[in-house]
C-alpha cells in the first residue's frame, strides 16, 4: 500500500475552499504572525460595579461561560435577527433587549453589545454615572454610615430626566423617607426599615432602571415628535384634499402603527413581569449571589471542623463520616437555595420599580391611542367629504340625463314635423309664420314642463336633495 504525502497548500491560500468561509461575524486575530479568523466574535462594552469600563472582544461561548446564559437567550441579542423587546430573568443574569439597548446584566457587571451605536452613547454615559453613584453610596453605607451626601447621589442631570425617572428609585425619595423617619421618631414609632438608614438598590436594579428609563424616554420622544407632526398634517388634509397631503398622512399613519407596536410590546413585557412573582424573584441576582457565598462558606467551615475532629478515628469511620458530611452539606445547600427562592418571593422593591415605568409606558400607549383616534376621525371626515362630493356628482348626472331625455323628446317632435307627408300645415298657400311659431313654442314649453315634472318627481322620491 502506497502512502501519498499531503498536498502542499500555497502560502497565499487561507482556506482551500473559499466558498466554505463564513460571511458574517468574523474577527481577524494574529497569533505568532499567523492570521486566523474567529467566527462569532463581537465587541462587548463591560461596565463593572465600580464604574470602570473596558471593551472585550468575545464570542458566543465565552459570553455563555461568563454569564451562565444558554445560547437561546444570547440569540435574542443578535443584531442580525429581529426580536421584539424582551426582559428575561435568569439564574445569574438578566437579558435586556429594549429598543436600541442590548445588554446582559449580572450581579457585578453590565455587558453592552452595540455600545458603538451613536444612539446608545447617551445611555452609556448615564449608566456609568449611575453605577459610580451606586458604588459611592454602597461604600458610604458599608463605611461610617454617613448618609448626609446621599441626597444628590442619584439626581439626574436634567429636569426632563428627573421627571421621567421614578422618584422612589432615583434617589429623590430619600428626603421623603427622612421626613417620615423624623415623624416616627417624634411619635416613638420608628419602623425597622428606617433603623439602618436609606436602602441602596442592588447593582442589577440600578442597571435595569437605566435601561428602562432610556427605552421609555426614546419611545416617549418618538411619540411626541410624531404627535407634533401629525396634527398639522391632518388639519391641512381636512382643509385641502390633495395627493401630497394624503401621502404625508399615509406615512404618519405607518409610523404610528410601528411605534404603537413597539410601545405595546414593552408594556406587555412589563405587565408579564408584574404578574409573575417567580420571574421577578429570578432578577434578585445580588441576593442570590450572597446566599450562595454564605452557603458555600458555611459548608466549607463544617467540613474543616469535622475533618479536625475525625483525626483519631479509623480510616473506615473517617470515610463514612465524610460521606455523611457530604450528604449533610448537600442537603443544607439545597435547603438554603430553596429558602432563598422562597424569600425572593417578597418582590415589592422590584415591583415598585417596574410599576413606575409601566405607568409611563401605559401613558405613551394612551397618547398613541388618542392620536390614532384623531387619525381615524380625520379619515372618517375625509370619507364623508368624498361621499358628499360623489353624491353631488351623481345628482348632477341625474339632472343632465333627464335634460337629455326631454331634449331628445323635442328632437323627436321636430323629426315628426320634418317628414315628407302631405298635411295642411305644410301647405305653403295656407300656412303662415304664426303657425310655425306656435308649433316651436308649444314644443319648447312642453319640453320644459316635462323636465320640471321629472325633477319634481325625483325630489318627491328623495332621489335629489331639496
């Protein structure tokens, strides 16, 4: 049997079969002077809990290992695919796909997919500011407990953004809680929730709030712009029906349908989360991380103590105790996780956060519904005007047809008199001009009388307007 050596490949060939090369999502890397193509690598902007940012180029599998998400959840963020607005709470991450925002939120960092998009740049800056403020507030709470400078930590930069952000979760509600605390101190009935000072939102909720605010603000701006453009165009159409005005209103209606669908999807997603406590409980990532660390540290301490106590026992008893101890620690961990999930069912904090933005989105839906009704009313008015004009044309056609009919009768009379027959009226020795004039006048009067009788009959039958 002869063994043939492998065929040498030309140096300029990167792939023996160019048709098999993937055409999308390719990144070129250089390792040891050799260029290699890696499929599925995209730039991700990573913002950690301290406000630091870095751009990481990673593939789908690297992101799956880093966040613990399955491939079907990452497919929602694929820019090549068209997915509606989605908010998913998973075991160790939250997947956000809201308008232009495509992000993965964990308990310690945020990963943005399309951070280079110019429309996402303001959101990135706002998210960095909020994360930095959250980090400072967390350090202040863990340190000396001085909360005198907390009032302005979460204040937004502009009055518009403050108006669009829920006051209870943007930090502006701290003064109200302090007033309530002072009143309770005066009455001697201070609640347990105020003894440790104002509560800082978890990291994932701060990032989630920034995503929701950016998406809601974007939708509200588009709805307001559309409303400002729609009213003049509709009013101009009602005053003058033309092809240009009709085309302008058609484009506005198309935009209205598209925006209404996007807003309704965001509203349905928030409503679904508010109706399901289990889904909201999955979004408490920081709490779940703390419970896991606590359970793992407790299990390791018990194992170490039991190992120190079992040094004087035999090898068989040591092996038996180790098995029992492993089962005990496993049962303790399972019960701890189960109790953690049960405790997470108290989702009032997240529920209030989502309700605030649900109300805002519901307001946008109502605004678009009002605009849609205005468009429908304008269309009905235009149709009524067109129907009225069509009715006028039909009435004019009936009158002209009737006039043609009676004139045809007069022409028939003239034709009768024009026949070559011998009658006394045609005798030129006896006929005079008065007889001819009486004949023409009688035919004309008869024609007019027939026309008037026909129009009166039409009005009697309500075929014509009076």
